């Protein structure tokens, strides 16, 4: 499996091939920035199938006009060899922790096999960049939920929330990395990514599509900032359906669909369902486990459509004609029906 991460808040990205057959193999290429100078780091890590213990780690770093390498070997007697020299301070450590990548967090996450609510400590052979020094680093992992761990460095007190997928691969590392999709093209060729140039056409159509004024719910910034998670369908060069959604910056395991609309002349052809399916598939690959949306209680077509697609209705504070309603959800007098779709 190929995994792509982007660094949050500073330059850097990575592609890593993760092999879970017969032990864990991590082969990654990272671009980063150390002291304002660009760096490229290639690494390869291998861990035992049975024990999950790291056996080898090799790093090559190009930085500041030089190429440097690091080789770690962990032998059957628990000794660690750093560039072929025995390093007694690392003896009997089980994991390697390469500071440039979230890939190596998967080593203790898989090896410890914690139950939800449990904590485990480990001391890793910690490789710091760009110095390529290796020192022991005591750390604790606490599994808060099936897909969530709190990582703590016991020496510094540094803590971060990690969201992981079913293989223990980091989806989001608080303040540091976010996993992104390698190939964002949706499977359905008629469904294309939304782009800022579609704003005027779509904003000019939605009042007619909805049969009431809704254009003020659309803003140009949404087409600019949510375009990598939104879609449009064109027929004869004109947009006939669109979905505007995004992955929550605050809750990376959650996505939200702000608007989905189909031209009345093109309804009943599964465009609405296909747009949702394209969105589900895309955000699922980014670590999202649930998708939320709201609609107006008077929009019975939308409620029926969302239920047909597989959304469930969130309990509200009152029932109106058998539908749970959230009174004043979007301001005084602006009631909503809330939906959730569980991707797992
Ligand atoms: C709601 C809307 C998006 C549905 O789009 P669509 O492309 O016609 O829907 P689909 O063809 O994909 O239908 C998917 C399923 O929903 C059901 N459905 C769609 N519209 C429905 C309606 N008015 N009443 C009951 N069921 C409906 C379909 O029967 C279908 O179910 P099935 O696959 O089990 O047969 C479209 O009517 C629309 O754009 N309405 C105005 C905008 C709106 O309200 N958007 C939603 C809130 S943001």
C-alpha cells in the first residue's frame, strides 16, 4: 500500500510503501526543510513478523550539499549496531522512531496491540534529523478509541493525538502530518473535480434547482478551498449536478457535505447517489469514518433521498411529522434535520 503524507505547518511531504506481508516493511521518501534548507530523506525499515520488533533501518539523507547515510541493525541478542558499531545504550530496544516520518509510529502501534482504553510504554531508538543521531526515547501510547491514540514522549512531555486506519497507519498526526490521497480522480468518469471556475454557473443555477432562494449558501471561497473534495457533473458542457463537501479540519475522521444539487431535468438518474458515492470513496481514503449533512425540515425530497442513500437521521429536540428536528440549528427560526453516514 502506498501512503502519502503532507507535513502540517511547514514544508514537507512523503510517500511511503507499507508492506504488511510477513512482518512490517516501510520504504519511504521524504522531502523536508531543515534550518531553511531543503532535504530529501530515503529510508527503509523492516520489523519481524512474529514479534513486531524492528530489525533493520537504513536512512540516506541529501541535505546542505552532502549525502549522509545511517544503518541500524538489531541482532538476535538484542544488540543494536549503528553504522556497524555496537551501541550499548540501545540494547534491547524494540522499535525505531525516525523523526521525519509518521510511518514508524505504526511499529509500536501494531506491536503493542493495545485494547481500547489501554496504555503501553516503549523505548525507541530515536533517529533525529538532520543530525542523524540515535538515542533512546521513552514514549507512551494510549488507545483512546479504535482509531485514536495519544502519543506521549515521556522525556519531554510532548503529546499528540494520532488517528490511524485499520492497519495502524497514521491518517492524521496532530499538528504534524495528514495523510492525503495519492490519486484523487473519482472512479466515475462523468464526475469531475469541482473547480473555482464553476462558481458562477452553479451559483446562478441553484435557486432554480432548489425552487427557492438558496444561492446565498454558496460562496466563492468554498469553490476555491473545498475543490479537492467536491465534484461536478456536466452534460453538453453545462453543469447539471454538484456536491460541495470537505474533510473537517478540526475532526479529521469526519467529513461534511454542505450542498448537493441536481438540475430538475436530470433527476432520477442516480446522479445524487453517484456524487455521494464518489465523495464517500474519496474521503474514506483520507481516514474519514463518518459523513454529516443537514437539510431543511420542509425539504422532504432531500430527507427521502438521504435515507435512500443510507444516511441515518440524528435525534433532534422535537419531532415534526415523524422527523427529528434540531430547532434553531442554524440560527433563530432556522431549523434543520441532521444526517450521518457511517463509512465503516
Ligand atoms: C435530492 C436530490 C439531490 C436527489 O437527486 P437525484 O439525482 O434525483 O437522486 P438519485 O437519482 O441519485 O436518487 C437516489 C435515491 O434517492 C431517492 N430519491 C431521490 N429523490 C427522491 C424524492 N424526491 N423522494 C423520494 N426518494 C427520492 C431515489 O428514489 C433513489 O433511491 P433508489 O436508488 O433506492 O431508487 C435532487 O432532487 C435535488 O437536487 N433536489 C434539490 C436540492 C436539494 O434538496 N439537495 C439536498 C440538500 S443539500
